C-alpha cells in the first residue's frame, strides 16, 4: 500500500478489530462493538475521526464479546453478554446491529432469558476528538482541545473548531436522559422476551465549498449503489466451493471500496484500502481496476477519468507535481494535508503515469466508448510526454525517480517503504533509481498506445510508439539482465549499477511483455524456487538475500496482487503449470482469512507453517488484494476481449478437478452480458454478439496484435 509516512505503520486496533466501510467513511471497533480513544478505532468521515469513544454498558457492566460478523461491508452484527463478577452465566444476551451510511445507526437489542421481567439500564458513553486520520493511525492524536458538549432530551451534541474547520456530531438515544455526560435509558425486558432501542450519530460535514453540510457523507444513494453493484456482478457456480467463496468475497469488498465524488456522483473510483487508505491512489486504483475488469470495466473508466482530471500541469517540488504526471494520492479530509481539489495532492509515484496509459489501452480492447476515449487520449499522450521529459531524468532511456522534497517518498514504486529496494547483500540502493517493473510498464504503455493508434488509423503515432518500445525492450534486456545469476536486477541505482537482489518485481516484467523469450524460463525457475515460493505465494524478496525478513513489509512478505500479476506474466509466456500453482496457493491462503485475501501476509514457508501467518498492519479489505482473485480467474480462463478486432479469446487452463466452472452475467461490450460454462472439456459461451468471433486459444501478444492490424514490419522488433 502506498502512503506518505512509510516508516509509521498503524498500531493494532486491538484483538479482533471489526471494520465497516461505506464510501470514504469507515468504522473500526473492538470485537464487542465498543470504540476507545486510546486505540486506532472510531468512526471516520472525510478522513476525520468524528467518534473516538463509543462504549455500551448494561446494568453497569461492559459487554463481553461472543461473536462479530459483517453481513455486508457497511453492516456489522455484534453478539455479547454483560460481564458478571461471579462467573455465572448471564441471563441477558446483547445484540448490536450497526450500519454505516450518512452517519452511524446502531440497534441495541436486549434479550432476557430469565423467567421474570427485568428492569435493565443501558448506558452509552460517547466522545470525539475530531483527530485527523494519520494522527490516529500513527498514535499521535492531540488531547481534545476546544470541544463543546451540548446535552438535551435524548441526545448529545459534540462540537469543535480545529484548524479553521467547524465540525459536530449529534448522538440521539430515544428514551434516554443525560447523566454524568452519558446517555442512559431504563428498559423493562419481559421474561423470555426482548427490547430494542435505535441509537444514531449524525455528523455535520463540510461540503465541497467548505461550508457545513449534513448531506455530504455516503448519502441516501449508498444503499441503492450497493444493490446495483450486487445485481451487476457475475454469478459464479464452481465445483470448488472455496474458490467460489473467495470470488464472492472479492466482489463484495471491491463494491465497498468504491468512492464517489459530489461532482460526479455516478462515476465510481476504487479506493486503495480500508481502513486507512480510503482514498484515490494512482498506482493502487489503476492496478485494482485493471484486475477487476472481469467484474466491472466501469471501475477502470471512472478511475482513468478521475485521474485525468487531476493530471499534473505545473512543476511544483513540494508536491512533486509535473506536467503530465499522474498523482500518487488525493484525499477528502481537511486535516490530513492531502485535500481533494486543493494544493496538496501528492504526485510522488514513478509508475502511476505509464500504468495510466497501459490501463487505457487494455480498456480499449474491452469496448471503451468513443466519448471516453476522446477525453482520455490527450491525457495518455501527456503521460507519455512526462515519461520522456521528466520520467527519464538523465536521458538514458530509462524512467527513474528521486524525490524532490524531504516530505515525499524515498522509494516511489509499489515497494515504497524506505528499505524496499536493496542489493543482494542488503545494502540500500541510492536514488535516482530505475526500477525494472517500471520499464516494463513503460514498454506496455508504448505498445498499448500503438494499438490504439492503429485502430484509429493514426499510423504516425503507431510507428513512433512501436519504435520507442523496441528500443526500450532491447536496452532493458541488455542493462538489467544479470547473466551470471539468470534473472533481472530489481533496479539500476544512481551509478547505473544493477541492484542484484532476487525480488518479485521482475515478475511484473513478464506481465508487461518486456522480457525476451529466451530469458523467461530462467525467471520462471527463480520465481518458483524454494527461496521465492513459500507454498502460499511468491515472496517479495528471496530468502537467501541479505535484507530478507518474512515479517517485513516489502522484504520477504507475500502480496496477493504481486502474485496475481506474476501468474498473469507466467501464463503469458506459456508457463501454465506455474501460473496454476500460484493461483491455487492464493485461493487456499484466502480460506484461512475467511475468504478475504489481506494486503499482504508473512512469507514463511508452508512446509514449516501450515497456516499463513498474518502481517499485523495489513489493510483488509484492500483494493488490489480484493482484485487479485478476479485477475487469477481471468488468467486461468485466458479470457481476453479484443473488440477492435471483433474477437474474444478464451482458452481455459483450469485444473482437471474443476469439472464445473460456470460464470454468468459477465460484462461484455457495453451493456452486454456473457455466460461462460466450462464442464470438463466442454466450453460454451452464451450472449456473445453475432459479430464477435470466439477464439479457443490464448490471446496473441500485443506484438502479434499489431501484426494482425497490418502493422509495418518494424513492429516485429517490439
């Protein structure tokens, strides 16, 4: 996950934290539903903690957690019972049903299992500090400052002015009265009966114009959006029920991670991850939407359009903005220093800009509408211009990074932790740094732009992009290849010295297609070696490297998105068994996380550790981890639309035990829907437009597609 404070990971939210997500709003609580100011918990709107404390007592006793479930991403159900000092069983059972939307709504139900009616006192303690997101995440929130508490019949209002921003939240508890700053009510619960009360907390938020507005949160359309998302999702019916569960969980989580801006309420973009990164991130959102194409191509379209609106126009060292550059991160909050529409959008990403062009080219093959293409193509050309004028700092043909501000990221690829790029002996690489995978993304961007140009009849642009791709591929395979080791360097450092660590980055080069065919087998062997493959997935760094640490963020852990791209790359070069092995290892790992792959987990060997070990600060749900199973399914199906050529390539490589694999309601060509049914060796596709030819073979490489489009012979060099 990309972030600004790369050395400060979030503190634990306590044992069994429960996270609810709705748009950019989220709620983190303990397993019993309570929230505490001293923990990274609370209810957050617009990157600000509006509720920092929220605890329920019944007859003066805290509630002991028994279970916590999330039927939907915005909906949690907590079951508990009041603690008793005599260790006897309580006759009460407490159910707290919580939903997050424009505010927080909680239905508290007291179940009485005794033979007599009981008078029950329910008391709620609520507070706020209006702390910024990163203050809470890093455990550095300030003491509550100028906060005003206003009590009234059945409600409590908390107000504060901080950093020039007025905020308030009103808690309503029907039937209660204010006692010692808490809201308390007495309920008579009948024998073997129940009583319920609905508690709500409604914030007053700032609108886009900076004025207070109580209607700016998720809004009344949020439930409708969730239902529409569910209805539009492909419906899996698989022989392997565990894999089916993972796919359904991914669908649900990706739906919960969509965010909408008031200026474009019908345009969804993908937030990077919950709870701390409910924001638009260039790299994360692009890759997540790319890997989610099988579910909803509109996510990629919305992400591209939104990123294009914020594309760099000036040179600003403080934000690392440059003309044509695609942003790294933009946030909605007013106190995070990263405000949407303000001057603090951060652009320090080396890979988001070429990925922007790559994703646009891929989306064009899925049937992007002409109006969107006309709007996005100039942004793609500005991105290519940035790659050449600003990305290639020294004119050596490679894109490299070196931050322009001490407040920016030291490393600006996806491994953006401070120690993420190192030599085999563990020594840190010094910037400017040219990452291997970024050269792959740039190659894919040039080839993708050439394909778009070819379809549009723009032979001049196509010829120029093909030539640039060919030069880059030749130079990359010459300068980054380590013949004595049989793999690619992770990077070139400031002295143009190859950074010789064996790392997962080179798998992205297979996905991008920049690797020479004669080198691919060596890469596959290294990626699947015991030093790299744990049995659950490929490590970010080999176990025989100096910086290896299986419980580190980027130096030995396993990242699902990294593995999904590795599997796609291996499949692209014909390593079917290896791609299958990675895919099913990740599906099995997901089973130990209740069907939801986390952002990352520890890179410990499966032979010694038969259960995948969680990484403590991992985001969950996280966009590209949630999208990884979708990409894996697409890889195994070898499902590749080519609408400009009126073709669909489908050549499944499912293991023999998957004798039934049905996927209905698959989006295709605008409003079209496909049904893909695989039964043993039989493959049928229903709903295919009459002008689209089904090709039961793997999709040609982009180079071959250029040939099919009657490209000149120099396309062969690419």
